């Protein structure tokens, strides 16, 4: 496993925990879903670049969902 992928997994998990905690505190379901997916996606995706792309999309998900 490359250092790039390990760094992405750690950063994604920390951001996922923060999103989930924020969503739980604010009762914001979209942030909780994004946080849960951020913590779970690294177990399913093997490519580092696909992991980065999915992470960026999940970061933007609650913002886009709130504007709809």
C-alpha cells in the first residue's frame, strides 16, 4: 500500500468522523450520511485516485444537498 493511499485513508476517516459528529449534533442527516460513507469507502475502493475523487464528492455532498 502506497503512502499516498494510507494518508488518504487516515484523512478521510478523520473527516468522516467530524462530519458524522457534526451531523449528529446538528441533526443533519446529509452530513451523517456523508460521514458514514467517508469512513466506509476506503474499505471498498482500491485505487488511490478513485478514493480521492470519492472523498471530494462526499465533502461537497452536504453543501449541495442543502442548496436543493
